[in-house]
C-alpha cells in the first residue's frame, strides 16, 4: 500500500515538473503554425489575398473590381411622434 502511494506521489511530482515545459513547447508550436498559416491574427480571406506578394487572387476576379450590394431604401416610420414630455424635479 505504501509503495502504491509513494509511486503515485512520485508520478504526480514528475508531471508537475514536466508539464510547464511541455505546455510551453506545444503553445510555441501552435503559434508558429498559426502565424505560418496566417490565422493567428484572425485575417479574413480578403486580407490574406491582399497580403500575398504576387497579388494573385483565388476567385479569379481582376484586382480592383468592386462589388456593390443593393440596399433598398427604408420607408420612414410615421408612427413615431417624437416621444412624450415627462415632468421631473431636480434633487439637490
């Protein structure tokens, strides 16, 4: 029984010593991979395309083309009369 407890304590102690180094190494590998892929700074696909040195585009559109979506005009709301006046007292 004592042998089991000592072995468990030794294993927990070794994990406690090794875990910070292992975590730092895994985190460094993740950051390097994310920076290499361009996903570390949450770049959207448009920013990734602009960041390429040769200026190539994935979707085949010529560079500088602008797409404008139609936004219909909103009718004015005629049911709003500007609100109501509320009396108040200033308390000092």
